[in-house]
């Protein structure tokens, strides 16, 4: 999973140059052990059984004193991180003060599998490995006596992530070298701190044979598993493993696991289905008695973006239905809780053809279990257009009974639409759908359709979904486009075949739009007359009337709106 800000190798190397800080004064640390025998293990803290009832940690360590009491009220006893450094002290201290412990992570490249972070050659890059062998034990030594420490976790999903760096036999060599290095780190940590277990997280149980072969010094295994979590038990049994495990990320089905919707993008589960996903995961984990030692579910985070809305229990500090589900399954007291509204459905008329910048009416009827008044908010996100995770709140009008009107985005492509139902008590219900925004209809005939087109430049290679030739802007498809060189000026020209009376032009820009341009006509392709000028364009759909005639029509672009070239889905010319 990618919803986090791990320590980069550069940050770790920079931290390695700092002097070893003195440990903060606190009570002596705990002794944590993996005890028992094959198929009958347990985690123990100072001799008492301990089942991990955890969440992955998203807020800043400096906010730990704010959030740890809330986690304690949820019945959470563990949080998991992806990086440990000088900034971690407030987290360990606040956790310990609230009876909570930390699975403290150490980030290794490439991480985030499949593949966030740079590639490391674990066979030959002795500098990187030596730096990490110095860095990680330094922080272990710093925090080992803090009662907030539960265990150390070396790496995250890198065995899988290495597939983004290598292939074939070399990939196998690197995976063996990586897991061998993890074992080297585990041994080094044990020499510094014999009182806390060491594990290593990966993205699928297919990594476990590598750890079984190359990392005997790990005390237990760890895996991130979402929709497939109920199959971990059978994978463990089939693999003949001799160590227990914990689940270090789990929850509802992720973006990579759900079927595509009618617009060809992953269909996000409903709030109720997400909540049920946590319950299902926990039931499967606890059913593997004596082997699965608990879990940290994903994600106790306040991030308010695409990933945060998919997974977070408290996006922007607002409590979701899944928050209360996790609280109930961990044994927190829910008897006096005020819980979120539930949106029963989010219906969008013709979601595969939503006219750009036009009024859109959607229905999101919601009920509140406590009878609270419900207010709504509409947000949109362009993740599937430009890979931005940011969400934008848009003004909307409530018509009653969950009916909302607002202006659709003006940029063509598949958008995510979010409707939030809030109860005034810090709770929120969220439902989401995709909508495909298309240029609004124009009266008349598009006389440029399939006509010969030429350009000052065009992208003929395969980078970024191209080739993007001039003809891509007159083929009637929003799946193709014309893309120019990254310089000014540029032009795109259409030969209509005969002199034609024109009344309207519609430009459908991709993200790289024209800020300043003119539309010109000509009878001979040599002498041009400007019929429309734009000096401060902002992309999306540009619609304007013209009163002109000509055989040739040219878009003459003089100032780009971005650092890229000009990129145009459609150049519609109407008679």
C-alpha cells in the first residue's frame, strides 16, 4: 500500500551522520518474546500473553499525545510505523503513556511494492547495506528501553517491489540477496536489543519462501494482505513454515483488487462494505490460532485525499463507519457512541457521459442512526486523469432527501465523485462513483471530423500514451490526442476540403493546455484571418462561437499553460 511518507534512503543516510542521541529518561523497557512451539505460539510482554490489536499510524509523531487516547478508547494496543528516527520519540512516549506499543519500522529500498523508491543492488551495493546496518541499530539502541516498543520491522514490501527493478534470473538473485540482508539486519538488531522480536513485512506470502530460506534470525513473519487475507492461513500451511506471523496491513479490498466499473476504473467499495472488510479480515486472522499473532489494520490516518478516502478511519479527523467497526472488534466500548450517517446509494444519471461544466444532479439519500441532522459536501478528484491524489470541494445545492446539484468539472476524462454526509458530531459517511466528463453537445456538424490534419510538431514516440499525432485531434475520440513539442509557438491545422461556413469551435484540452492562442481561417492555407483570440485560457473545454468561412482552420498557440507542450483531445469545428 502507498498511503504513507516513508523515510527515504537519502533521509536515512543524512540521519546516519548525526551523533547518537541520548535516550530519554523513562521506565525500563519491556521484554517481548515469541513463545511456544510449532502451531502453538503466542506473543508475550513481560510474560503475559499479547495479541496485536493494532492500526497503522498516519499522523505526525508530534501529534501522538493528541491521538493516542482515542486509540486507547478504541481498544487498540499497537500501532505500526514504516520508519524510525530522531523524530520518533514523541510517538514512543505517548504510546507508552497510554498502554500502547509500537511495531517500529525501518524502511528499505525499493519498498512500497510494487515499487516506490529507488532500486538497490543487494548483491553489490555494500555502501547502502553498510549504511543501513549502521543506521538501524543506532535507533534500536536509542529506543530499546522505551516501554512503547513492541518489536522491530525491517523493510516493507521490497521482495515484491524488486520486480520493478529486475526481472528473470536477476530478480531471483536480488530477492535472495535482499532477504539475506534482512537477516543480517535482524542479527545486528538482536545483538543490540535481545529483548524485542524482529520481523520483516512483505506484500504477499510468496515472499515467505525467501525469508524461510535466507532469514532464519527473524522471530516471526509479517505480510500486508487485504482482500486476500483469508487465504494467508492456507498459504502458511501449504508452505510448511516454522514461524508464526502477524498481518501488518489489512482491511477492505484495495484499488488493485476491485473490479473496474463502467468507466474502466476500480470500483471503490461502499462504506458498509469497507466496514465489513475489516471484520472479515479480523475474523480470519483470529481463526488461525497459535500462528497468527494479531494485526495492524490500515489505516489510522488523517490524510484527506484519494487514498485517505479509500482507507482512512479518520480522514481530516472525521470518523468513518469503519472506525467504529474496528473499535467494536478490538473490544472498545461502543455503547454510548454517536455513529456516522450511512449513504444508501449514490446515483448519477448517465455517469459515462457527463457534459463538462454543466449542472449535474445526483442522489445520495442518507440516514443517521442517531437521528442527527445531515449536511452534505461534494468533492471531485482527478486521480485517473493526471494521477493527482488531491480532492477538491465544489459548491453544491441541497435539494432535500440527499439530492444535490453542482457544476461538473470542465476537463474531460474520468473523475472520482465523492459525496460526504456529516452529522455535526465529527462523523462522516462517504460514497463515491466515477464519472466520465465529456465535451458538451454542440448544435451543427463537426466538419473537421476525420479530415486531414497537420501540425508544427507532434509526438511520434510511445511515451505517455502516445504516439499523439495531429490526426488524433480530429478523430472524434477522447482516447487519442495531438501533442506538440515543449516550446512556443505551435500550430495545428485542418483541411476541410472546401470553403465552409463556420459557426462554432470546441477545443477539448488534455492537462497540457493552451493559455494563449488564436483560431484562424484561410482559403488557401497561406493567408490567415484571426476569428477568435484567447489570452488567459485555463484548459478543460473551450467553447466559442465564430462567424467565418474558410477551407483551412488553424489553432495558432503562442503560450502554454504548463511546462509541457500543447495537448489537445479534440479540435471540433462546426458548420
